[in-house]
C-alpha cells in the first residue's frame, strides 16, 4: 500500500531563508499565530512533506558559517546552512574528515541545491563508511534547534563524551524537521587515513553480505561494502558480469596490508579480484556513496529501501538479485537503491520489497518524469507510534511543522 | 549535597499505596517482594556516598511480563518507581526518593539468545557487564564497553547511564553497541525497539533511552553488538617529565591514523598512589605516565607500536625508557586498573568524571590542581586521553562532615570549570542525584524544559526514578544556573 503525500511546487505558498536565528523565530512565530503549516528545509536538495495543504517553507540555507573548529578538539561546530562541501574542504585542509561519509543526494534526486551540514543531521545522512564508523547520529555531539514553541533549545554539548541530561541529540538526528529547525550542529571529526584500498570482486550480492559478516567476525575493518548490479557495471564500462562487490580498507599502510591479506584469505581462491588505491579508489567510492553509478535519467523512478542495523536477516536481497533493474546495496549507508524505468510499475517493486525486505521502509525518492515527490509505504501500527507523537508534540504542540 | 535529601518534603501519604505491596506480593512469585526493614537497608543506598533513600519496598521480577505487572500496579496506586541495576552508581542514581518502589534486576540475568555468526547477544538487563564477555569469548567475541565497575555493574545500568570506559575510543560507548531494546513504560506498556521490533521507529527512541537514567522507562532486555577478540595486543608505557610532553605525545598518536584500543594518562599523584597500593613498576619520579594499547592482527600491531614509539619526544622529556610489551604478559595496566582500590585506601573519596574538549585538556589538568590546592584537598587524576575525560579522585578520609563538605565544594568547582571550558559535568557516571543541581550550569532553562517535556512524554509527572537528573524549575531544592 502506497500513500501519496506529494508536494508539488505549487503547494508552496511562501518561503523564507533567514540569515539570523532571531529572524527565523520571528517568522515562525508569525506563521504559528496564523495557524500556517511550515515545512523546514536545508539546501533544497530534496522535497518532503506529509501535508497536502499549502505550506510555507522555512530554510536554514542562509544560516551559514563555521562557528568553532580547532583540529586538536577533533570536532567542528557550524551553523546548519553551511554547505557540506565547505565543511569537508576545511576539514581536509587539516587532514580531517567527518567519520560517516555523508552522501550527496543530487544525482539520485535529480535536483540542484546545495547539501548542508544541518541537513546531514536532520536526515541522518550516512555513507558507506558507516559500516565501520556507525551512522551520522552516533557522531552528532550537539545541535541547536528552534522548536515549534519558538524556543531555541540546545541539545547535547560540543565535547567528545557527555552523558549529562536527557540526550536529545538522538532525537534530533534523523528527525527530518519534525521537531524544529536545526540552526547549529557539532560533529565529531577524525583523521584522514594514510592509505585506502579497494577490492572489487565479481560476485552475486549475497556474497557481499556473507563476506562482510565474516570480515567483522575476524576483526577485518572494512570501511565500505557496496554491491553494484551487472547492468550498472556494464554502463560504467566495467564489462559484463553478474555484478560486483566493492570492499574498502583504510588506515596506515601496515594496517591496510594486514587486513587485505586476511580479506583475501576469506575469498574463494578462484575469485575474480581487482584492486585499486589512491585517487582511483577514492573516485569509485564517491560514486558509490552518491549512487551515481546508477544511470538515473529523467524518466526513471528512484527507490530507496532503508536497511536496519546489522543483524537483520542476511538474505534480504534475493528478490532483487533476480530482477533486471539497476540497483545497488550499500551496507554502510544502510540502503538499497533501485532505478526503475517507466515501464516498471511501482506496485511490482513494492511487492518485491515486501517479500525481500519486510523490515525496511521503501521510499520513492524521485518520481518518473522528473517530478519530485516523496512516497512512502504505509507502516503497520506499532506500540510506539502514540509515544512518538507525544515526543513530537513536546517540541511542537501546535503542529506548526508540516 | 546529600543535605538536599533532607530538604525534600516527605511524600504525601496516599491510601492506595498501603495496599500495593500486598497486591504485588500476591501477584508475583514467592520471595519477589522484599519489605522487611532489615533487608531494605541494602537498597537504600548505592555506590555513591550521597546518603540514604526511603524505599517503599523492593520487587525483584524475573522477566518483562512481571515488570509490566509491577509497573501497572504501581501506576494505579500512584507509587513512584525506581529502576535499580547492581546499585553501583557513583552519583546517587540508585537512591530511592519519594518512598519509591524499587524494581531490581538481580533476578534477570539470563542470556536469551547468542548469535555467534553475527556477533549479537540478547540478554536480560540484570546480567553483569563482564558476564557477557564470559559467555561469548569461547566463540571469539567480547563485549567492549568497559566501565570501571564492569565485574559487578549490570547491563541494564550500563544502558541506563550510557556507560563506557577507556575502550570507548576504539570501540564506542554503550549506545554504539545497542541493537535492540525492550522496556516497560510507567503505565506498564511494553516498548520493543531496534531489532526487537518488526518496524523501525521514526525517531531514535532507543538512542534516547540509552543514558536516560531510568527516567523514561524500565529497560528489561537488550541486544548488543559484540566485537571480535583481537589476535594480539601490545602496550606502550612512557613516563614523562611534564604533563605537557605527555599531552603532546598523545596528540601525535591520535593524529597518526592508529587508533589505540585505549590511551590513558596518570598524573604524578595517581602514579604514586597506585604504585603504593598495586606496585607494577611505575616510576614515581615521573610527572605523568601515558599508557596505550594497540590491538589487531599481529603484524599490524607490531608495525603500529614501532611507529608510535617513534612519536615519543626527545629522551630529555622522558623519565627512563619507554616500555613496550605484549599486553598479556605486561603488568603495566595493573596500577591504572587499581586506581579505585588505591583511592579507597585513603578512606572515602569523591570521584569526578568530567570532560573537556581535547584542546583544553592540558589547561584543565592544570586547573584541577589549582582548584584542589586552593580548597586544601588532595587529588589524583587519571584520564582517557582519546576523548578528554578526567577522573579526579578527591579523598576526604573518614566521614567527617566538614572535610566532606570541602571536597564536595571542590568537586563542584572543578565541574563548573569544565562547563566554562565548553565541557561536561559528567562523561560517564551520569547526573543522578549528586550532579542534578549542577545541570543548570551546563544547560539553559529552556534546554532543561525541553528535556523535562520529553521525559514527561514517556512518564508523565516524572514518577520514574523521581528527583534525579533534571532539576526542579523553581522547585524547593533547585539551584539556579550559574
């Protein structure tokens, strides 16, 4: 069952992108007094709303600037609208990076816009490196939020370890604008490793799942595990194959060498393994991170299934293995991406998903014809839905946020 | 701060309370309800020295169903409830206030499932931290979060306080290991999250419950991710002529790309204290000691240790030679691990668990010494250099009220100094009772109001572990923000 909570451009009544939190608060206060519904957004790379009524949009994209960055602290504090690229470039100049490799969604969504650091927190955007580092939410140290009560609330403390008080950062990360406008974030940062190595092995998707689990059990630190289908491999110029598993190792040279040897010991002796390192490897992982090996064109639907933590049934991909669509599985980013041409009915895909990934939430990231809509599978009722509503109401009692 | 207990008003007698213990006794298996005054004394206090509470009774359920029964009956009778793990809290988190009904987890110690292929284990909340590793190590797995009380502290308590220790640098905190959670809310309803639920939550409720100090729900079962046992493990120990040289070395290590399993600092007072109680070869002429451990594959760790040794400063900054040993045969960790035992030889003490941004670590070390000396209080500090957590031990000997008061004032001053540096009053133990009134120094009133509203969304009225964590706004025992 799919419900359409489409948001078309015409349903946006007004939009506002303040450069001061005080102005955002004033605008939000006015909207609340008019009982207007407000949708929050960042750099406008995605569209999402649960409202069918006309909405007003409030964007954090002009709340820009790095507020605190001292490489010794191993953390960065920035205003929410700071472009992700600005943050990443600043960190890279000091030999550091965000631990969880956030993806750039623009290729898949077919949108312009600018990914922002605030949206990374709001959507818990995590890439392949999440396999080793965990999701973005595990590294969000603090956030400032303008809630539906028009209060500026600080959640967490910008220091590496803190257990004082109720940890609201866990709610804010991935809350998708349901709790308030994120105005500032603080993330942990890590050193960029000396060396990276990619192993590409022609193999079916289920082998990636098996190897990843075996590697974890043996202490092999994979920092990426992605499977790309044969059709996409062919279009990317890799030649004909059933699909390939991409595995990544990172760290000092001696560490990568030791882990590579153990990883190769795990693989079948006749495995077709190709290796690359340095910029070639980095370029491959940028494309895998962003899903840009998938040839999404204007007429295609792009679907995403969010996967849970490790430990879920390790054979969820069999149905996808058998279809002739372009798709990839990213274990660290915890998502399965699928590009379906106009001829494929969404009902077919959702049936496929229900059979193969019963615990996952599929979402249509981008509808055919280039229109941008957010479709989501309806969820069965759960015991915690009323509780989630109560928690959301504690931030936004008047349901100002759409 | 224990005087705060005395200032609290006595709980209002409610007629319904009178019968709830009898009803629980009837509903639960024999021996599950403890009500004799003598037996209750064990449950009046915890690992802190924050005074004693006033439990209505103690209930020891065996499973989630029984916890649901207890919570339902307590809610109907209007009786507040205090979840209790092993009672090792160092901040008064397990002292029952408001004549709470104490629900203990000492009969909930079962391993419910162990998946040795995927490294996942589902346990009841009462199992001890170390017992998890004991159960799994034959299959090549261990549970990494290592609070200092890991021999006795319970997993439920670990989740409740998001506990961690020195190994958090490499392996993460409890929240990073949590994969599934079952809890019972104030009204007796059951909450299954993460792998325990067929459907994911929209908000990260599981992450929120981790570290909530028993104020949101009673955690009964958890699924934890395990780590593989390392193939080998080496230790490097170096004595320094100054804390500055020790801190600079640690920074070079953290920037090298090698992430130690743990990297620990001890100041001269901690070196001398532990060497007296648990001699293991520390050089008492040193001003600082750095201990680090690398784990992994054999050739990887040997290469890493060699490289890290090259990061040591000029010999003029060192006291003696750095020691590099296989951890299995090394005695160098014995002193560090004996720090609590060593501190207790001085009598009663207050242990801090403050945190500052790493760039302020050295300045904070110095500030701790200045504050303690100004207060006339002895001090010894060990620290997790990977995350900026300082454990300063402030002994006050016998239970002398004036000495204790001086130490507590000193401890609060250090905590406030950490907040002023952008840090936290608690990195590991939690807020509980003893730091509750300082939380207003770390958070503004609007921040605490939001925390309070979220707590009330789970347990209206704050009737789970009442009187802890969030200070009363304008309440009779609240302290205004500094």
